[in-house]
C-alpha cells in the first residue's frame, strides 16, 4: 500500500467517523502510525494477522449469499462424508452460473464446533474436487474462497489420507478446463489453503495472509518460542503486498477501512467486482488455454539461481518454443 | 555441487555425457548414533555386513535411512547414473534471516546443493529417471530448488518418454522460503498433471520419513506408490496430532503398513526386492509407449 | 397402457403430439391404511388438505409416497406432460412361473404397463424429460421394461439436448426376469456413461423407498442427487443387514439425512421447494449447452 | 452342453478313473443321468450350484499365479482402505502386461475371515475402478474374475456407499478404452458380481452361476421357504448354458470332469487360452471402438415387446444409422 492509498483510507475512515466503533478508531490510529513512520512494524503486521482471524469477518457462505441471487449448497464427497468445514455449491451471479467452494468457519463456539473452525478433513477436499469436476463438465467458472488455519492435523484426517486428498486436488485443479478464480478471505494456512487455491487468478483480501506455516508454528520451530509469532509473521512475508510483489498473487481486494468484518456487503461487492473483471478476461480463452496457462503459471513458481541460460533453454525445449532439433 | 557433473548443460550441446563418478554422502543413518546396534531390535551389527545387506537389519529387517548415492548403488546398473539439473541452486528468496548460514552448513555436511538429486539411470538395462530426496539436507525440506529439480525430472521424463521414479523423504516444506516453498506443492503437482496427459508413468518410493507438503503433493501422486517397510509417512507430524487430539497415537500409526491398510499405497517392498520390482513396473507400464 | 398416448410413434412421424390427458393412479400412500392419520406423528389429517399440501403432513413434514401422476402435477407446468416410450411392454423373458399373473395383477391395480413412466415436461417454461418410478407396480422392481424405458429417457435427453430428471423408488431388481433384470443395472449405467460424454445433465430425485440394484446403478449416478426428506435409501434392506450383523440398526440409518451426512447426496429438498430447485438446476447446468 | 460334449466328458472321466475320488464318481453318475434323461433336473442344477461354491475351487489369486510369469498385487482405493475381498494388480502373461482384478475368497475359516468370504465392501469396488483406470492410462487389457455371493450387506458397507461404488463402476467400466474380459469363476452374485463384470466379452466357468439373486433369497421371498432354493435355482436360469442361450455371456470355459477344484492348472490353462483368443480379437480394435461396442452391447440387454418397428427406429435414430433428418 503506498502513501496515497493510506491517505485515501484515512479520508474514508474520517468520513465514516459518525459510525465510529472502537475498531475503526484503532485502525485509524494504526494507519496514521504507518504513515508517520513510513513503514510498518512487526506489530502492525501482527494486527493484520489478528484481523485475518477475526471471527466476524465475512465467511464463504456469507460472501456467496451477498454476491448471488440464488445458491444451492451441494454436499458430499461420494465416498465417505460431507465436511461442514469446506462447503460448496452452485449459484447464479447476475444470472450467470458459477460453482463456489470454500472453507467455512463458524461465527461462535457452537457453529465452530460444527465447522471444526474451518479446519477441513479429506472429505472436504474430495467434495471440492467433485464440485470442481462438476463445474468443468457443465462449463461453469469456479470461484474458491480460502479461509483456514490449515488442514486438520488429527488422527482421522491422517487415516483418511489428508495428504492424498490435497495432493490430488493440486494435480486435478491444474487440469481444469474452466476459469478458476481464488480469493484468500482471511487465513491462507499452508497445504490446507493451497488445496483449493490453484487458480488462473488468485487474490487476497487486504487483511488476509497466505503462508507456508503459521507464524506460531514458525516461531516455535525456529525460535523455540511461539510468543515470537509477530516476528515470524514479518519474516515469513505472508501478507498481500509481499505476495503481490513476489508475483505469487494477482491482486489485492480492498476491505472497508476498519477491516472486512465492519462491512460485509462492501467487502463482498469488491469480490464480486473482481470476479466479473477476471471472468471478462478469462472467458475469452478456450478451456485448453485456461488449463495450460494455469499449469504454466504454477510450473514457473519458485526462486533459485542457475547457470546462465540453462533455465530458458529448459523451458524452451519442453514447451516447444524455438525448437532446434 | 562440484561433486556431480552438470549433465543438463551437456545435453543442450548435444554431446553424450560420460557416466558420472559419484561420491558417498556423509552417513544418513541412525546407526552410528545407536552405537553399532539396530535401533529397532538392538542387535549388535557390523557396518560392513550391514552395508552388504543394503542397510537392512538382518535380524529384524529394520530399514536404515540411506543416502541418495546408496540408493543409486543398490537400485541401478553400475556406472549408468548420470546426474542432471545440478545447475539449479538455492538462493534466499524472501531474505529470511539466517537462511544462508543454514544452507552452507547443510551443503558442507552433505556435499549436496540441496535436498534432491536427479539423474538418468538404467535398471537391469531399462532406462529411467531417478529423483532422490535426502533427509540429511535440512530435513529433506522442500524449497524452490527441490521443487524445480523435481519438476525438471518429471518434465524430462515427458520429453524423453522415460519413466520417472521418485524417492521421497522430507520433514515438509522449507519455511525459510516462505510462500515460494508452499508453491512447490502446486508446481510439482502441475508437472505431474502434465505427465498424466502424456501418459508417462510415475513411480513413487516412500522412504522414512515422509511428511508435510511432500506427502500432500507429489508423494501421493504416483501411478504406483511403493513404500519401504516401516517408514513413517503422514501429513501432520505425530507430535502435532497428539497435541491436537490430546491422546496417544495408536501403535503403528503412520507406518507403511498402516498406509497400506488405509488404502494409500500399492505395496510395501523390501529394499532387496525393490530393483526387481521397479524393473517389473517399467515393463508393465511402458509397453504401449514402446509400441508407438 | 391405453391410458397414455404413444408419443414415440408420433415423434417418428414428425407430428407434434397434443398434451396427454393423465389419469391418477390408485393411491400409493400409506394414508388410508393408517386410518386418516399421519404414520409419523399420528395427527388426524383431512385428505383434501393433505393433497393441497402436496401430500406432506402439515404437522411433521412427513412426505407421503405419491404416484407418478401426482409428481407430474406438483412439479411440471400444467398440460405440458407428454408421455413417450409407452410402446415398450413387459414379457416373461425367462419363462418364470407365475410372472404373467403377477404382472396382470399389477397392471390392473395401477393402470400402468410397468414400474416406470417417461414424458416430456416443462418446469416453469424450461423443457425437460421426466422418468418416474412407482413403488405400487411390483414394488418398483426393475425389469427389462423399466430398464429400457429409463434408457430411452436418457438417450432421448442426449438426442434432444434436454436435461433428464429421474424419480426413483424401488425395492430392487425384478427377480422374475432373472439375469435380464440384473443386466438393467449395467444397461442404464451405460446410458448414463453416454450422457456423460454428451455433457447432458442428469438430476436424480430419490424418494421413499429406493433400494437394491436401483441404488447400485442410476440412482447414484446423477450429476446432482436430491432426496426427499425422510426417504429410506440403501443397497441392502435393513432386515438383511440386521440378520448379517446380528444387531439392531441405529436410528435414522439409511434415511435421506444419513445419506447427506455420509456424503452420497447433494441436498435434501422438500416437495414444496422441489419444482423451484429443479428449475434452478436446469438454469445452472444448461447454460453452456444453450450457448452452443 | 450337447450330447456329444457330455459323451466326451464321460470318456474323460473314465480315463481319470484310477484317480477316482468320490467327487468324480458322483459327477460321472450325474452326467450319465443327464445323458439318459436327455435333460437336467433341479437337483442336477443344484449340484452345480454347490460346485460353484466349493471352497476348493481356484480363486482369483490362484488363477492369476497360474497364468502369469510375474504378478504384483496393487492395494488400496486411495480414499479409505484396502479390501482383501476384492484384489487386483498387474501381471505379465506370456510377456504381455495385463491388469487383473477379482473377488478373493479364502480357502479355510481363517482366510475367509480375512477375505470376508469374498463379500466386498465399497473400498473393494473403488480399488477395482482405480486399477481399471490405471490399466486404461497405460493401455493394458483388463481381465476380471467374479467370485462372490454378493456385495457385503452390512452396516459399514451401507455407510460408505456400496450402492454408489457399484453404480460408479458400472458407468465407468462402460467407458474404458481398453479390452475388458470377464470370467465368472464360481458365484456370480447379483450387484456384487456385475460391479466388475461389464466386459467386452464375458465368460462363465462350466460350473459357475450368475444371477440377480441367490436361489435361497429367491426361494424365501417368492416361496417363503429357503429350502426350496434348488427349485428357485432352476427357475432363475442362472447357469452358463442358460446365459449363453440368452446372449448375455459369450462363452463357457470347460472345467475338468470333476469340477474346477479337481485341477486348478487345467482350469487356469483354459482361462488363459480364452484370454489369448479374446485379445487376438479385441486388440484389433481402437479404444473408442472397444468402449462403444461394450456400451452398445449392454444398452441392448433386456427382453420386452413393443409396437412394430419402433425399437429399431429408436436405436437407428440415436446411433445415427440411416439418419433421415
Ligand atoms: Zn534390527
Ligand atoms: Zn405427521
């Protein structure tokens, strides 16, 4: 976020001053601090991590209900069960059919027990894949919402092959001949997140994060002190601006000044606008192009060094560009 | 990395490379730490005898962890291994504090550039590609280099119509590379998707231990998945699970035999049988490709 | 069978057939047997009121079994139903003793030729094909005729690029037709395989009860599978299972809600919502086909 | 079996007289009776049902070990478990790779407890499908061995969707672009049998049966007396000659005179010969042809009457033959 953007936010916030909740006030203060310092501190970043985890943030089903006229949740993996922590279905958005899938957190303790706090089991990922294939069969775009601390690290999840379920999704999503658009709504936690995030375009909400490991996990492994999570969060570079600068994501969805939880409708409207924009681009392409571009995009992920010229040669050779022999 | 010749460079120039001289890595086994006794059955073991037995305990069949070089020796025809993609080298993509130092330490300890080694081999005369991970290099953690090399092994298999055999061992993704390391899961899986379209066979050999993002990507995507006996294989580690469910895990949880029973691997094959099995799998999976 | 006009014959001649006059079948409900009270909550019910409520108990939402004609009435636009494939009629393919007599009995009792009825319909203006089973005809058992008619419904959907909606209710395959009845499982599934290639949507509505070979074939092969609330759905019947496992089955076993939790159906939709839901499914699944 | 065949069998039996076991003697007697009467009685048929269930008959894994030089059993459905009652793997037969799947019964009580008497669970059918797809991917023919009283009628099988698993196999097997050859080894029990029996060519061993319901089940439902199973067996017309005359199967594999259990090697050799013959035919065809022919074959199953000409018209119309408009 550059200075002008922050300036703009502050103005927005001030115009919202009448509704001023404690949240907005504290956010305002935080942003002003950022502006004065010229750069954010680990503590600033940490507030955004907490914002990403705020239990009042819009959930998958809420976003869907905001952006569709009609939606039918479709259940089940057809082999073992239906996972309430990873939901999906088909909806009409401005009259156009779209398949949605996403992690689903609860709003309160009771809901969260049912939703397992958005930690999905293998059957959730298998349902997601089933619905993705259903979307492909009928030529519908797929929109996914990522909001999980991770895949569930439990005995039953291991027994039923959580690794296999995520792995299969990664492979099969690469092949889908439809537009796939992904949004990190809040927490984008590791394998559990990427299991439904192999998209042609991937976006993050302004206060979301997306990371290979939770900051707490990183802090306890590398610093042997989970309370150093804020430092780890900063070191992991897991926030939208970081990932955008790495070229790992394609854009950042603005949240209302106080955070997404202060205005679900506004947040959802921004998401809807992005879906429409992305579809305008992606629907120009054939299914084969979409799959190929998605695959090529992920094949190019990673940073390393190598001897002069060899990488280019390698990919040239494999993808038939400038073929010599 | 000077240890292994840069095959890929030579491939581009069209020259046929000579077989590479391989040098053993430092010991990856728990053997020494256990004072020359088997960690499973506590029998006293002679190192020479153990090596002749492919580092499998003659008493209880405990499979010791072995190095990539030993795998090459036990599973491929002598002198046929030719490394490739060694030009891919590790950097510090997100500027993670202390990463360089850790890398240098691991390089010094293993003589390898990173946790994975690619090469062409022959198995009783059948051509194949090996991509072998090692746990000794930062716990076999998967960063950009491991992902890239694995991807090159897979894509080279497509290009040359050769079967690819992956040997996995990993503690998970390399957190020092942040999001780039997470992306390796999608990257390697996309390469396997590409293989799927090309109908080139991928065989995975799971070895002790294989965890985290590796299990949740290429390790579970083989056309045939073999495990060494008694290997620990899972997504979440046992300690994480115990702290989640707040109870002790059952005996044998996440072992090869558990995965076989749960339907996630095709077969458990002892190290002594593995070369023959891989040859058989190549014969049964390459027949159509050879006809063409 | 004289009850329904032979649409298929007319289709061949190219003439557009007039909407068919449908006549209600004899009551399929448990209502009368229960002396005008709901079998689930025992509330006294008025038959007229019950019918106005689509034969759903206003007290407890118990969904009574209904006839094909009632389904047509509740779920399609008035006057749009046009039967087809009524020319397909039952024979005694393996010469099973007493089968003809049983068939005649069932025909007399229901006014139908066999356990299934096909027709073109409109759902709020959207064209579709219905294939509706009835439990009253020899327990909805599936023989050659039901299999052929279902297959024709599916293949007609492909030919005319119309979505197909199946309403299942069955005790299983019709043993009096021996191996021919078993083959209907493969036959109808092959027709669905053909639909898969053509990307024509198939929606299945499971109604009470659906068992046996029907559950192990087309009932579980819908692109979207809906169940009416409280329907019993399974492969083996509860008594068979109880005698196998020698214990009582848990409450709610094999009910719609159980299948939803176990991951085998997409949604449970009440009869009052069903027409709207089917229309929505057509809209969301036919968009691409309409563009072409 | 015509008269000459029966005559031949009697000669074979007599030449085996030295080894004469009680089995052979009784079979001899049975066949001589058949010959003298000119037709079989329900009691004759019933003996063959018992022969089909004989626990010494060759099982799937035994047949495979007889006909392959090398075989690797492949396990697991990749979602829930590995079913020991339905096995499969890849083998080399005369140097040619073939995928095999089949129900597996035990030889004794202990084995049968492990194999669940060949009653498979959903994971067995899902493993079979996985291996069938693996065979298709690598262009191997698929050979299946059917030997089950039925799919397991238990609580866990229902919970995990035995109906769904069989249904999916029926659909997916119809689409396989490889030769699929099926053998009913012993019991061909209902849905559990057909779940792996959608083949281009289907054969039955001489003393096997293939039926929509067990004779006991039929007797108890229709005659309210399970002891009338022999009569039901006769009425159900479930034996090889019946099914061959119906056009439902493609041939009968001869067993040794005393039954398949008296000579596994001989039985297996006959099966192998049939596989080789069938492959000679089927390998001439493209994958598309194989799938189309298999599909058309099963689409034509069933006997009914209808108004003159309409069936032909219907299929002509659908399969584009003699298209008019
Ligand atoms: Zn030992
Ligand atoms: Zn009621």
